[in-house]
C-alpha cells in the first residue's frame, strides 16, 4: 500500500530524512519509532503530500506522492502533530466543515458525523464547542476528523501525545478497531516504545533520519536476546557513579543505564558476563539488594542499535525550539 524508495529530505545542508526505504502492506499497522527530531513527522509530511522530497520516490496506493498528489490525498487521512480544530465551532460544525472540504454530500456527511462521534463516544457533545473539550476529547475529535473520507490509508503522527494513560489506551484501542474492522492501513509515529510494541505489526526504528532497524517487535527483541546476551536489573544499596563507571569498562558489558538511586540495568554478552558483573560490584564494595533477569524491551533494542537512549536525544541534544521547526542552520550532529 505504501512503498518508499530512497526518500530524502534536506533543509539547507541539514539532512532530516536520509535515504530511507520501506514498504507497508495493505491492512498493516506500521510504526515509525524514534526520538524527537529523528525525522518521523517529515516522513509523514512527505507521504501525505505536504512536503516535497529532496530526492527519492514514494507511492501510496500505487500513486506517486509528487506526480499524483491529488489521488494520494483522496486515499489518505492525516492526523498531524498539531490539532486542527476550530475552538469556537461545535463538534458537529467542525466535522461538517472538514467533510465539506472532501466534497461529501449533505446526506453522507450527516450520517458519517453521527457514526464517527458515536464511535469515539462523543455523541453527547455533538453540539458543544470544541474549545470546552478536554485534551483527550479533542484528540478523539482530531482522529475522527481524519476519517471523514473513509481513508484507505491513515497517517497518525504521535496520536497519543500529551494524553493521560486512560485516554491513550482509548485511542490505541480505537486505532486497532479501525484497522481490524475496516482493514485501514495505518502508518503511525511515536517515540513511545510501549505504544509501538502494543499496536504495530512492524516497526521501523528511526534515528537521525535513518532507519536503523525494521522488523516485528518480537523479532527486534530476539535480535538482541541471543543465547549470548545477559540483561540484568540490579538493585545496589550504595550505588555510586564510580561503580557504574568501572562496570562500563568491563569488556563483556555493552551498556549500563541508571534507573534511579538504587537500580541499574546492565546489558552484557558472553558466558562470563554474569560473574564478571557481580565481581565488579563486589570489588567496588557494592551491596546487592536484588538481581532480576530481564527480557529485552524495545528501549533496549534502540539502545543496543544506536548506542544511546531515546530520552538522551530528546532531553539533551535537541533543544525544544528545534522540534517546532525553528532549526538553526549550523546544527551539530
Ligand atoms: N521546515 C523545517 N525547516 C528546517 N528544519 C526542519 C523543518 N522541519 C523539520 N526540521 C528539522 O528536521 C528534523 C526532523 O524533524 P521532525 O519534525 O521530522 O522530527 P520528529 O521525529 O517528528 O520529532 P518529534 O518527535 O519532536 O516530533 C529536526 O531536527 C527538525 O528541527
Ligand atoms: Mg514529529
């Protein structure tokens, strides 16, 4: 349903999307998972014909995104990062306005508005101004706004961003339902590992504009959990930075992540890894409270492949303004 070949997007000298290729099958939920600034929204913007690629090609439903942009638009629904709703209009008026942009007839549109509001349990608020809605209600509106034309392909850019756990679960259940019942092909972006894990059939992990891994969640996890791999969560009563530093120097240790003042997560390889880790704690006079053998998570896969955690980039390397499109020209990567 979607075929992307060597797609690249540059802003000046800066390469936001770097020669990526992937295919999404009809009826699949495909996730683009990556930290802030990885290039996820730029990919969605290109595929939904809002931005032109610098090079490379892509088709959506066999239509070329640059040559047949009109056809592509009639096939797709887009839930972008920003909520596109008018606060002073009611739920019904908002949907009416956007439905009219799709040239839907009055009859079809009125029926669809009722069905969609019902689907996300907003029928009661049909005649209330959207400005009075909670964030969760607004996001549900934002999602159904993109479904008015019954799209075969739905692009969802961070569909649960800023929602509380309850609303996030509701949106995820809705996405699954839509996919199951209407066979809608869904391409979603997220920086939440758990979200990608829960709803995506396959996941492309994106870092610095490149796809660094692409597979099902379980295969991605398997790829780092060979017989040779050890993943431990260790509670140490008197945890120090010195102890962590010394553990990182062990040949068998690939990464040590500090979770809080007591717990560390250690990813290591080799038959001797377990003994070497315990020995290094004892050498630094660490008092072990607990040891748990962990199954790898998608976060571990990301860390393993990129050498840094997802939040590393989001919190430290890329200041907030850059996420909003205010990109300094001399970006250092
Ligand atoms: N119009 C633009 N002009 C200049 N730089 C841009 C523009 N749009 C995006 N960028 C830059 O391209 C990079 C990728 O941005 P993009 O918004 O695609 O990332 P993202 O993965 O969606 O991040 P987030 O998780 O924060 O939404 C960022 O460094 C961003 O600042
Ligand atoms: Mg984005």
